């Protein structure tokens, strides 16, 4: 097998590892929010104590493979950009996993709350965040720059939902002090969802950089 073939095989394996890592993080996002509404303490603990350590291991393994491939082949131009982008995406995925842990910890505290607040907008925000995440990963894996730009343009939707939730919960706390603790927990959850959406935008930006060489930050036209 030629060196070029070996290098391409190693790159394809690396992209596959990122895809697997992304699937793990996606399951963590879904489980974290769904388990809050089902009051499933066991699954919340699973994300914190089982899945998050796996995410940490995946991040370290991918980072080491990127360094190893770079040292072995000394890639140039587009190949080097791809490896650099994978390293950044890898870090973003690990940070997303951390945010799901924050959501789960808030969720465990929420299980003990008896106060009732209508929080269906959290589910809407979760759906929007997941759509951004899924599209960012597929755009990278499929080398689809147009889809990556769609992700960047979608960030505003999640920001608006977060602001709507913020104002509604502030109103709840003002009219009923018994809702304060629960409202603060939901505010924390919405903030962590917003950060996951922001990190999805980072992935989309790095996808555009990897496949075009263009660097964009908050300018998507």
C-alpha cells in the first residue's frame, strides 16, 4: 500500500471516529432532557457517571490520533486543514458532553421539586438544538458546506427561544416566589442548551474552513 493510500485510510478512520463520538454526544443530549421530564434519575446518572467518562476517553483518543497522523505524514494544505478542524470539532464535542452533564445535574435537582411550571419551550429549544447539532455533524461528514452555512444561520432561533424562556421564568418568579428554585434550574438548562447550539455553530464554521479554507466567525453570507 502506498503512503498516500495509508494516509487516506487513516484520515477516513479519523472521520469515522468523530462520527462515533458525535453519536455518543447526541445520545447524551437526548437522554439528558428526556430524563428530566420522565423523572428518570437512573438515566441522568448514566449520562454523568458512565457516558461522560466515555466522551472524555474518545476526546483524548481522537486528539492523540490527530497528533500521530500529523507527525507521521506531515500533511499539507487541505489535508492539514482537515486535521486541524477535526481537532477543534473534537474539543467542541467534549465540551458539549460537559454541558449535558450540567443539564443532568440540574435535572436531578428538579426531580425533587414539587412546584409545577409549564416548560414545553425547553423541549422546543432542545429540538432546535438537536437539529443544529445533527446538521453540523452531517455537513462535516458529507463535506456539505451549504448545510454548514444553514447551521450558522440557525443559531438565532435558539437564542430567541432562550430569551423567551428567560423572560417567562423571570415573570413566574416575580408573581410566585415558590417557583424561584425550579425556575433557576430551568434557566440553567436553557443556558446549557444554548451553549450546545453555539458549539454546533463552531463545528459548522470549522467544516467550512476544512473544505474551503475560508475562516468565518459570525458572518455567514
